[in-house]
């Protein structure tokens, strides 16, 4: 600043001294010294100006940075305010829930001792019922296990009986294999062996006496059954629907005829060694036909004697009675 004020005056004086050549040497030297000093001061001022300019630019940059930070802070403040308001609302809702829970808690605590006692008694009763139910379940499980054992025993016996029936059928079939299928058949129905003998093998029309060919078949059957001790035998006589001829001695109708024929067969089987206590004769007459119809072929099939072989089921019945 001093340099700016003195320099014009100094130049004028210097110029005036040069022009007039009136200035002394000493004064000239002083002026040079002063000039040098002023130039030095000017240089220092220029350096200070540069420093001040740099500091000024730095302050401007810092100001811009502060402005940017201020903007960010303002945005953050707005966001924080939004979060704060939402948090306050959540807090108010939670506080209301807490107050409601507290009221419920106080209401529950206000229950009378009698109500609590009633609840406790009800719980005790339910526990007792549960214990009784558990006992019943255990009992049922034990019964079920016992029944499963019995069922297995029953299945085993049924398998044995089925095998016995099939074996019996095989024995009878082997004993009678020489006879024609039209004269007799052997089959298993309902756990029993049915030996069906046609009338042409056993009897003449209206007769109760067994033909020799039929006697031979019955003897072979009896011999095959002698060792079958657990066996019940039913002999069923069957006729067609044609009435018995009038004057037939000792026979009133087809019932009589069927019964007498069954009895004749029973005697042959018993005479061949089968226990008569295990043989039951029965006459079904015309009332259990094998096939329906009035043709000669149908009537021929219905005239038959069926020997029904049933394995004794005493062991099976015992198990059923115990269940």
C-alpha cells in the first residue's frame, strides 16, 4: 500500500532530478536506497498477495464444501424427521398395546378365588378323565393283541382245514378215478367235499337197492375214508319231479324214495367199516334240484345222491367261542 502511494512521487522527483541535474550525489544514493527498499517491499507485498489469493481460493472451496454438506445435512434431517415421526407412531401403537395388555392382565388378576378354584377343579377332572382314557386305551391294545394272536391261530387252523379238505378230495378222487365223469363227480364247495353219484350208477328207476356197480364205488369210497377219523358224512338223496309210480312197495312219494336210498347207501358204508355215528342219511326229494327244467336231461342230472364229507371243526369252534 505504501508503494502505491510513494511510487508516482518518487518517479516525479527522479525525473525532475535527472532533468534538472540539480540533485546531489548523496541525495541520489538515498533515493536509490529508498527505491531498493520499496522494490523489496513491493516483492513482499506480491508474495503476500499470492498467499492471500491462495487462502481466499481455499476458503471459497471450503465454503462450497460446507454448502454441499449443509445440503446433505438438510436432506438427512428431513429423512431423520420422517423416521422419527414413524418411530413415534410405532411407539404410540406399542404403548397402546402395552396398555391393553396391562388392562387384560389386571382384569385376569381380578378373578375371584372361587373362579380360580373352579378352573383348577375342572383341570383336575380333565386330568382324571385323561388317565381313565389312557387305561382304556391300554386295555384295548392288550385285547387287540390277544385277538390278533387268536386270529393268527384261527387262520392257521383254517389253512389246516383247507389243506385237509383238498387232501380229502385228492384221496376220494384217486379212489374213484376209474368211474366215468357222467356217473360221479368230486368237488369242493364251502369247505366240504361233495361226491355226487348219478342214479344210473346206483339205482334202477323207483328202486332203493344199490346196483353192484354202485356198491363197488361205495366200497372203494369207504376204504379210502376209513383212516379219516375227524370226518362227518352226510348222505343226501335227490329225485326228479316225476311222482313215484303208484303201487311202489314201501314208498309213498319222492321224499320216501330219497330217504330210503340214502339209508341204503349208509348201510353199505357202515358195513365197510365207517362209523355209523358219523354218517347222517337225509332225503331232499325233488326240492333241491341241481338244475332247473322239465327236460329229460335236467331230470337226469337232478336224480342223484350226494355224499358230503365235512372235516370236524371242533378246534375251530372252540376258538370262536373264546372270542
